[in-house]
């Protein structure tokens, strides 16, 4: 009986560790997505400032920098959408869970979760 209890405790600890590891991996992946986007945004801003300066100094009568800015900006927009709206973030599983929690909290305002 005691060994069954110990085995159950070990199994529960392992399950909790696996859940923690999975949550950690998800969080790490999310941070990597965000970092990638912000690096892309920073590069976009820095390079486009340089391109504008080069264009205005070398040939101010013929402006061409906006073509680079527009098309790279479209790519950056798609990157932003994939990071902030993609993979079920817009009306997906995460949104659904937040809405469920909100509704449950409103229905039961005295719950322990709301005490925080």
C-alpha cells in the first residue's frame, strides 16, 4: 500500500514536471517569436533611415526610398500578424480560455482566484 502511494506521488511529480517543462518550452518559443519580430522591426527602422538619407543626399529629385519602405513594410506587417495574431491568438484557444475565465469570474465574484 505504501509503495503504491509512493509510486502515485512519483507519477504526479513527473506529470507536474512535464507540464512545467511544456509550459516553459511554450513560453520560450513565444519569447523567441517576439524577439525575432522586434529585431526585424529595429532593422527595418535603421536601414530605412539610412536609405532615406542616401536617397535625399544623392538624388533628391528622384525619390525611390519609399518603394523599399513600402514592400519591406508589407513583409513586416505579415511578420507582425503571425506573431501577434497567428497560431490561434485571434479568437483561438488562448482567447477562448481567457473569455471562459472572465465569464466564470463574473458569475462567481467571491472565488479564491479573484482574491489575488
